[in-house]
């Protein structure tokens, strides 16, 4: 990537541009545009996942299960949330559900993207499918596989970023509080309940 | 069914019993017991669905979407709820989710039965599958087909009582407030949103 990746946006000519032929200039411009768009998309994706991770970390500080989520529409965060099982004694406020609750009655969801630090479970994936969210970006699916296939079978685009920070949050938490985690995903056995 | 279906419970001899042989008496007693148990189960089922319908009616009185739900464990209602989209401005508090929230952190769900006046949508069915609820009893699925097949594919027993009262509540509501209903199931079009 060129040092100034915002070259195309700022409409100044990149030094390399000067000595190119007309065809090369067209190709250069197109490549720059693509590169910048990709770069912007990368930055945006990281920014939103960073916000979801911040939610997860806030949950952890509150003594809760460290899973965070944000809902994005047209490049803006319109909802944030984190798992509230411990904090609000709520079995249904998984991170994604808390996020959707906080976003409020937004009407349509087909132009939104849901970010979550963990691959959504069936409860949250059910919300994605029912509300018609078209894209889900998950921080990881190593500590919990979630309901990726179910979402994809319903036409949802699912991206797994496989981030170490997200895995670490869950690995540490599950090791320390396994029962709380199994309670959260409805997998307590009769002895534990 | 005999006129006095509570004959076995009250331990009085049914008149028919008197003239039977020993074997016939045994069979008669067993049949009576089965018949009474079936009858009792029917009554119990109606009682819980009646409670779900009462929730739906309460929701309607509050100006909300008339769907109600109860969660039952060992013949006792341990959670009640109704759709809260209008009342609490919540997109995620469908009747079943509100009911599960009100039941609180009960740990395990594999010994519970979820009643709903309407066949659960993917959000609520997702909760059923994730939490491991084994049985769902719906008031109807005529006005909204819901996610019956999804639940059954995950081993959930689903019973549809096909009740006129439940259908009537939804038919009247959808006719009067179609947009509110389509918003609730994530089916608003771009023009309506």
C-alpha cells in the first residue's frame, strides 16, 4: 500500500502518477480507488469490531460474561450492547440481543450489519434471521461454534475474523466460570443446575 | 367419555363397574384411569394456554401486540409474558422472550414447556433450541406459520392447538395495525420503514 492511502479521497496527485501514460494513469487511479476502498473497509471493520470488543471488556469489568456487540447502519453504530446475564439477571440479554434492544425500534434491518465478538448462538442467530439482518461479523468461533450454518442457510453473509483478543476473553472466562458459561448457552447438566 | 369423568379420582364406583367380571373390572379401571389422566392433561393444557391468552389480552388492553406466553415446569407456571414492542419500545421482547426474561435465571430448561398463543418466530424458536426447551405448545399457526420445522429439526416437540380465540386476536390486530405487525416480524418494506 502506498504511504498516503487517502490519496484518492483527498484528490491530490500521487507522485508516482506524474510519469505514467494515459492507460497507466487510468489503471493506477482504479487500483488506488480499489485499494483505498479496501483499506477504508478494513479500517471501518476493525473500528466496529473494536467497539464490540470494548463492550465485551466493559461486561467483564462489571463481572459479566465478556461478549460484546454493535449494530451498524451506513457506517454508523446505531446500537451497542453486551451480555447482561449477571449484571441484570437476564437469561435473554445475550450481547447481540442487548445490542438490538438498545438500538430500539429501527423498523428495518436489511441495511444493517451485526458485529459480535463471538459467533452468535441460535437465540441471536434467530433474531438475525427473523429481523432480516443480511450480514454478521463475528470476532471468533473457536471457543463456541455458534449457529453459523443456520444463518448462512437463510442467506446471511457471515464473516469470522478469528481474532486472538476475542478468543482470549472467552478462553479465560470459560476456564474461570464454566458453569456461568454453560448456563448462558443452555448447556447446564442436571447436576449443575 | 363417561358423564362423571372424575369417577376414578373421587374413588366412588361407577355404576357400570358393578356387573363386570374380575378381568373386565381391571380393564375398566385401567381405561378409566387412562381416560381420566388424559382428561386431566387436557384440562391442564387448557389452563396454561388460558394463562397465555390472558397475557395476550392484557397486551392488547395496553395497546400492544396481542401475543402471550407462559413457561411451565412440573405443572407450575414459572414465567409469564406478552409482546412489549409498543409498551416498552422493545424490538426483542416478543411474548416468549418476555416470558423467558420474567422467568429469570432458572438454570435448565429441559424440564420446561413453553406455551405461546402464536407459533414462535425464529427469534423465539432460536431461544427454545439454544436453551434446550423440549416442548412448545402454540395456540395457532394460521395467521403466522412461525419456525415450527426449525424447532422440530432440533428435536423439539411442537403442538399446535389451532385455537379460534388465538387466531381471532391476531386476525383482528393485523387487519387494524398491519405495519406494527410487519415491524414485529422484521418484514417491513423500505417504503413502510
